[in-house]
């Protein structure tokens, strides 16, 4: 099924996000944040079906670093819907595994390429039969290929019917039949899945902790952001810092630091505090050479920092595609 062939209906909401700022608003409920790795590849759509006590979405994503989550009282199950297998979660290869997030979880998700995923959002105890021991946090579950294919087909058929025949969806949802059928399929797949046991789990946890500390240091004092300064403040070698950043984020320590600081500048420019200038924001985030900063900003976000500030001040945003 091609995503572009989906049409909105009384049962199905279909949204094409105009830009990363509009998409970011959709992440607020999960207290998550996506930083694009390639602004030119931003082409995001979401089809959403609301059920009695759950939500089912089909999302076309983009190359990004995603961090979060905090979902009080909720559980989400992320199902891969195409063959993209380059995603990593806290350094672990996701491949074609399901991702489960319950309550508050400290996740760094690397998606080097956009992919198609389905997301089921339910009450925290909605799939308790399949997940009796999952408390807060995240979990990867490897599914058998046939089980995954069956679940994918059910999801696609449900979304297609919601677009084509909303009355049938409404009738099934009113009786609880649709949600029961989806829950049963998800529980059956989850019960037959296994948690991967990577031999380097302790090492990945250490690297994730290092990256979290890097984030804290950049937030507290972004001006001190060289590899040597960060490594010294963390009490580790530059080599260990590099390895941790590459393993968890897919970026070198220098590129990771620069991307996070550029993103922080962009967020500040969009908030437009009184008297804020591009120069002041750049300097506050450790960019001392304005020409180099402007080039890096434009290459990263496909616009000049002055344009970001002007659009925010005058409330001008891009319009969704028709």
C-alpha cells in the first residue's frame, strides 16, 4: 500500500506535516523530540485511527535522532512496516524488532533513513496478558517473520478500511470488535516474540550514560564543547567519548555536539525572547565565528538563522501541501 493513496475519512485522520516544527508539536504528548539528520529528506505523513481506548497510527518518518519518552499511564508498540533495518535504540540494532515503550523511558533512537512504522498506543495495562512484567522503560522484541507479516497485514487492512469504509469501522468500534481484534493480534505476536540478549548490553548502557552526560554538559555550558573539554569534564578519554557518540547517535562527538548546539540555537530563535539576536544566541551556544556558524546552520536547516528568527517573530509558517 502506498501511503499517498490513503485519503482522510470520518474514521481516519491523514496529516502531511509542513515542516519539523509542526511535526515537533505532535511529539509533545510523548515528551519526545526529533532532530532531523537531513532537512532535505523531510517528508512526513501520519494516518491516525482513534479507537475506544487506543490509537493506531501509520507514520512515514525521516532521518533523525529521537530522544525521550515520558508516557504516563500509556504503552506504545512500534511495528516496522517496511524493510528498513538501520535503526538503533540506545546503540542496539532494532532491525525488524518491535519497540515497546511504557511510562518513562530514556531512549535515544537513531534513524539514519526514513521508514514506515505503525504505532499502537494503549493504556499501560492494555496488553497485560502479553507483557505482565514490563514496568517503565523500553523493550525490543524479535518477532518471527510470519507473525510480523500477519500483524502488518492486519494493520494495513484496518487502515485501508478506515479510509475506504468509515461506517464499517464505526460499527466495529462501537461493538468493541475492532479493538478486541487488534489487541488479540498484538498480544499473540508479543507472546511469541523474544527479547534479544546482546552480549554488549553493559557496554551499551555505559555509552548511553556517557551521551546523556554530554547532553547535560552541553545544556549547562555549551561554550565548552570541544572533544577535549567534554572528555576532561567526563573523566574519560577522547577515544571513549568518540566511541560512545558513534555507537549511540551514529555521529562523531564533534558532529553530535555541533548538531545539538545548532538545534538549541534554532529552538531559542523560535522562542524569540525580547532583544534576542542571532549573534547573541550563536555565541551563547559556543559558536564564535559567525560566518562558519551561518554556513553550518544553513546547511543543517536549509535556511539562514535570521530567517528562522524573522519567521518566528512574525508568526509565518509553511503551509501544508495540498
